[in-house]
């Protein structure tokens, strides 16, 4: 049977969008843009229009698009071995796990495919650890406003009712506490707590960092009650804050027991990780957890190359991120519709006093890609290769759009 579909080359944006609307599950509220290729910090639509990409696949394309070193590795490895299953060894899982141990301060890695899958595995690890102590030690403490993924376990510890409501009942025994409220955290963690789950910088929740004191309190409480401290670094880690992981961004590193990450690790090839200390890792025995696709040869080799490049880019992330933060604050002083600028490195949010959706749509028309979370927070996740010149271009467009925005009272 010959396909009646149009050839990909020459497809207009409208044809691409119409075909998806007819055949793809309509669970995404997509922006009216189709992209067909990318180069560096930019993507291009079918008509050849160029867009400065400051959302990078929600943090996935952290090296921009078509990075020559990543393209070279993908071509080489795809011609050798893409996947072999976890029934066998290949040369790159052990090398990548050793590198992750070196940069994380934790000892053992499990490979999966996404941040949500990594959180699921971390929850199982905490439950198994708790169950070995007492059958009633199964509860979790998570933060209000948090986001940990769309699967049932991840939703259970996501502190936003709008994501949970349609799928309840979810996991029992989850308590939510306010961000940076140490008294509430101390009241919530008990001998029944198996794990404390936190993003060091909340992403989907609006770019809210945790204070060092709050993280230190969580570490102390986890130790006191023999619970696992789980750091979700899916969006806020892997170079994004200017350090390898967000728990390292202060001068005093507070190690979690378990760290999960994903997004930029394999530059668009699905790869998630659970990195744990020996105590936490010991809870998972042979046969208790697994992944068919996790840790394939192609994904692991790309991740190794990515980490080599990231090591070179960390100073630039700090420098350009700091520059971007200053420029956004300059806009905040000029425009009354800006409430606050938050974030670290190249993970920044600008909270508005007005809805941000129209600004995102207008930015697309001006050649800039960003998004809006929590209705009023413009979220910026630029590529790690962005320069001050790229920031200046983005800030110029944002300033133009803020100047046209109407205050909430009008």
C-alpha cells in the first residue's frame, strides 16, 4: 500500500499542523509554529523564517541545534551500535556512570529514558528503603507548587492540584509543604517518611529557588528519620544553574541521597538517570527495577560527549546567565507589568502582573521562542552556547513587547 501522505520536503506549516490535528492525540496546546531544522541558537520554520530559541525544547537542546561534535558522535555510533538491551554489557554505560559519580558526588547510576521515569524509580528506591525498615515507612514529603512529571507516581508528588485532579486517587501518603517554610517541613517529616522530594529550583512552578537553609534542613531531617533526600534535577540541573547540579550552586554542597536528571543529557536522545549513594542504591536488588531502552549505547556515548562539552561551557553559563539576569532586571525597572526576576545561570523567570501567553505568541512573531508557566511567568531556558549578543537580541524583543503590554488594571 502506497502512502498518500505528502512528502516531508516542501510541506508547509499549515499542512504539518493540519495533519497532526487530524491524527495526533490532542493533549498539547501547541503554539502556531512548525520547525523543520535548527542550527546553533536558532530554529527555522518551513518557510525559512529564523527564531532565536530561548526555550530549547524545554531545556533539552542545551547545546543548541546540530552541534558539530554531537552530530559527529551520533553518526559514528549509529553506524556501530544503537541498542543492545540491558541483558548485555556495552562500552559506554560504565564510563558514563563513572563520570556521573565524579561530578555528582554520588556512587551508582540507573539509566532510563526521561525525568518522569527517573522519579518513578527514585520513589521505588525510597519505598524499598523504607519498607526494609518498617512496613509503615512509605510516606513522601514534597513541596507545594512542584512538578515532577506526568506518570502516576510522579503526579503523586507533584504539588499542583491542576495536574493531579483528573487522575486521583494517586499514591497514598504524600504530604505537601510550602516552599522554604522550614517549620512546615519539620512538622511534615516523621518516622513514617520514606523520602523527601524537591526541585532545588522549581521550574514548571515558576522558577522558584530553594534557600540553602531549607535544603540543609531537609538533609538534617532525612538523616534524623532515616529517609532518602531526593533531588529532582531534571530541569534545574545538568549545567543549567551554572554548576553541574543545582545542589552544588552554593558554596556548601548539600548532597542528596538520590538525584534524578534527564533533559539535556543526550542532547535530544531520550536518556534519564537516577544517581544514588550506596545506602539508597542498596535498596534495589536484582529484578526489582529495569528499563528496556535505558542506557543504550548511542544515548550513553552522546551523553559522554555532552558532559565533555559542558565542562568547557560552565564558566560561560555563569557569565552569560549573570548578564541575562542583569538585563532582565533592567527591563523590570522600566516596565510596571514586571513583578520579579528569579533564577540562576541560564534558568530564569520573569514574573508579570499580567498573563504572559500573548507575550509568548507575540515573541514568536518577532523571532524569539520562550514560554509561559503558571500563567504569568515568562520562562527562559537559553542554550548553553548563547552569547551576550544573543541575550541582547532577546532582551530587545522582550522590552518591545513589555512596552506594548497593558497593565492588569486597564
